[in-house]
C-alpha cells in the first residue's frame, strides 16, 4: 500500500466548501429561530413537552455547531454534534406521533451534516480508512 495520497481535486474542494456553507447556514437559521423564540418553534417544543430552556439550548448548540462546521480543525466534530441534534429531532418527531413527512427535514439536515462530516473528516485524515499493513522487510 502506498503512503502517498492524491490531493483532492479543485472541484471537490469547491463542492465541499459550498456544501459546508449551505449546511452551516441551514443549522444557523434553525438555531436562531429557536433562540429568538419564533412562534413555530415555541409551538413545536411545547407540543413535544420540552421546556423553553431546552429550545434555547438546542438553538445555541445549532448555532455553535454551524460556526464549528466553518472551522477546519473542528469541522468534523461539529458535524457529529449536528448529526446528533438532527437525529434527536427525527426521533422526537416519530416518538411524538408526527407523520413521517414532519420528520423529513430532520432527515435532510442529518444527511447534510453526515456528508459534510465525512467529506471534511476525509480531508483532514486521508489515511483514516486504510488498513494496517506490515511494510515489506
């Protein structure tokens, strides 16, 4: 196995950056709507039985995660956190009896965060998926 890796193409780098910015923007907007107490968010969190402070906490976590996606050293970690938030939102929708259609946005943002996390993590650790091998003697 070779220790040399090919650098990502310019097109891939641009695609990763664009997808990262879009994903960060989606989570930032969702977070700010929770922090600001948007009526739709308040109604949803009340219907799920969550206290107001929890909505604020989730909103802050979304905004912090969105910022983290834009910082290369912590982008993959931020993406994992955002995946957790989106996964929790999906489970909350399903457990509360919402239709699957109500849970689709949570699935979409989960997938966006997962793709960005994988793409950013791969960029930082290009050999992470290589198997251990003993060099020839």
